[in-house]
C-alpha cells in the first residue's frame, strides 16, 4: 500500500477522532504497549516435543491436516519468528510443558526441569520475547479422565509433581527474563457420563491445588482455567467456572477466561469488571467457539471487541493479561496466527478509540438516546486508517499485504515439510 495514502488517511482520521475527544497518538502509544501471549501450540496442533507417546485426547482436539506443521523445536521457532515479522508490538510466547528441549531423551512429565527450557529462554531473550508457561496434563498414558482430581494417590501425585515442577520452571523463566512468567493450569478432569461423586472429585482437586500452590514464588504468577466441558467428558467438569472462581477469590489466584469455555450466549466481557473486584488479575485465552469449544482462529467480532472495551473501560490493561488459544489444523498455521494476533490488536485499538468521556457524560445525565447513538456512530469511525498507520509505523505489512508474505513462506518453507 502506498505510504502516502496511509499517512493521509491517518491525518484525516486523527481529526475526525479529535472531534469526539479522542487523541489518536495517545491511543497508538497505548496499543504499542499491549503484549499478546502467543500460544506456541497452533504451530504443531498441540503435539509438542516429548519422546513419549502423545496420546492426544484430554478433552481437546485439533482438526484438519493442512501440510507444513512444525515437526521440531527449530521449525517451531522459525515459524514464530516469521509470525513476528507480520505483527506490530512486543509480544510473549506461551509454552506448554510438552514443548521442552528434551533432545533425544525420554523425560517424563514428573521429571521436567528448568534446564529443559533453557534454550527457549535464551532464544526468547534474543528475539525480545517474554515467556509464559503451562503444565500439560493431557495426552499422556497417565492422563485418563482424572489427573489432579484422581482418587488414585499414585496418579494424583504424579500430576501434582508435574505441576509443581511446571511452577518451578515458570519461576526460572520469570527470573531469567526479569518479568513474571504467567503459568496457566488447565486440566481436563471430568466424566463422560453421569457421576455420583461430583463433590468428592472437586474436594480432591482443591487439596491438590493447595499442595501445588504451597510454595510462594516471586517471579511467576499462577492462573487457573475453567471449562464448560471437554470432548468425551461431556457430563461433568471437575474444574468448572464456579469451582475456579471460588478458588481464585478465596486464594487470590488469577482466573483464566477462555472465550470458548462458556455457554455460547454467555458474555465473557461482562465477567471482567466482576472478577477484577475479587481476584488479583485476569488471564485471557482469546479464542473463537463455533457451536462448542472448537478453537477456531480468533477474528474481529463483537465478542472480542466487547471484551477489549470492557478491559479498557475498567482501565485494567495492567491487570488483564491477553493470551490466545486456538488450534486450527485446516488452514495455513502461520496465517492462522497472524489473523488472530492482528484481530486481537484491532479489537483493542477499537476499544482505545472509544469516545468514552462523552459516552460517560451522556450516561451520567440519563441521555440514553445520545449514548446509544454515539456508540453506534463510533463503530464506523475511521479506526481502520489508524490501524493501517500502526502497521506502517511498525514496518509490517499493511492490510491484506500479509497474505502474499504467508503464501511465500509456505512456498519456501512449510510446503517442503513432508
Ligand atoms: C483447553 C484449554 C487449554 C488448552 C491449552 C492447550 O480447552 O483451553 O487452555 O487449549 O492448554
Ligand atoms: Zn484455553
């Protein structure tokens, strides 16, 4: 796109926004600071690099068989590096425990150590990325239907040990990068059919969590992720939203809101202001559910813009951590990353551009027609000119220009992976 055209459109947009009391330059400075935690698992359909059998399952499933998935640590890093050339801003990389640098060694989940992630830390530092982390309790011979909530002591302790080690690794990462590493804990524990022991499994999970969180760390932060149900675990989820919301509020842990983990008509945006009052911070897994927790690529839709607006309106950008979580194996995987990251940034840009002062005045005065009218008009203010300028300033592809870059990368790199 012509630089001149982008600049011209930006100048006009700037004036238009000024008229409704929004300083676009301030907005751009804020957008530049919003880091998105990029989930590593879109690049290889949640496979990881263990030399153990990854059995899949655990309530989640990547669907599709588009060629070119990353087969090893170097390919994954190469892919992420490519993605980073197509998005503006400084971001984070969210690793799962199964993505350790294990070489040819068989390292079971209860044996992982910071050393297995040292090469990630070094690489991330070189690339200017900060790392986040996740314990992995799915896709393992000991996963079954119950991990941390398993009445079988040996299995439960195996997963407690894994999760404790994951926290220690997160602490090492946080220390290394001089910025807290956020560790997400999600387990699939549940039941396909009716269970008559709902209370018992939740009680066990609470005890396991207490044990896991007994050690205080300075350089990592815990978050706990609830879910409505998993595939083949439809009737009961031990770690439901009520469970983790209660646990998080009581123990001051942050709750992870995955936008695919609720009833489809439930507003995730509305949860922000409630959670912020009772839990220290919030972690987001921005995804796109289609009929269920299908983990489709995040796009710019009302769900995401509403969510971004609620965070900005609550002035909570410092307390809400934004991560992505989807895995679509049916389209170009790098393209899927870029679409999702850019869509999330666009949502926050729109939120930051909201003429909030005027809207709040209207509301305070009971001028509800005026409030609704301005909300409607704000939707079609020239935010896209600001977005293009953001891309230009960041020296990355403007608009649809990134399509050809992805096509080229596919031709040169991913299509050759057989
Ligand atoms: C599963 C959860 C969880 C996973 C990742 C791989 O439904 O959303 O966050 O997607 O941990
Ligand atoms: Zn998630």
